[in-house]
């Protein structure tokens, strides 16, 4: 079984949106104030605290548009936050969630059919490692089980 690493949204992408860069739909991110109700920042992988400004925007976690390049809403801290370090273990923010959607993609950035599965959060690392043990899987997306929103990327840990 390969070692895996969870990856938060890269800082350069977060910076683009924070500086008013257009989202996947060509719009500037919306700015709001958190009510503390559980808006997960995709950069620091923490919930945005009550009273803190945050951005809502449409994000496509793929380099180019194509039929499998899903676009959906994400939240970001509006102010600079420290990017969650790449980690072998499931990031703490997700541990309170009952289930997550885990899905494998090929090197062509298309869903590998049969890989998408709603799994208990405690089984995410194991299932992601099982998928990444298959040569046809290039990376995995971690998504919300209820709304299918993109949360993070999981790759093989080539360093360890």
C-alpha cells in the first residue's frame, strides 16, 4: 500500500482569489462574514471562525476545462492563513465529519469509474491508499459526502 499525502489548496491559488482574481465562472469571489457555522477553508483546512471574513467562489480543481472537470463552490479565509501542511493523516478538520466522498482520477484528469465512494471518515486514508495502489489512479479527490464540494487532494507520497 503506498503512503499518501493530503494536500490543501495551493497558496498561489488562494492568493489569486484573495487578490480579487476571477473564479472558475469568471466572477470575483464574494466576501462574507462567518457566522461560525462550519465554513471550511480549503487552504488552512480549518473552519473559519465566527466574525472572520471569508470568500465564497466557484473553483475548478483541474488545470483545464473538460467534461470531468467539475466546478463547485468553496470557502477561503479572506485574510492570509497558513496553508495546511501536506500530511499523511486525515487533516483534523475532517475528523468530526461522519462521511466523505473519495474519488480516483487518472492522469488524463478524468474520473476512473467505480472509484467514487462515500466512506466513513475514519476509513478515508485506507481507501485513498487502496485507490492509489492502482496504476490507473493518478490522484484522489476528497469531497463533501452531502454536497460533493471539493475539499482536498490526495496523492501518493513519493518522498517517503
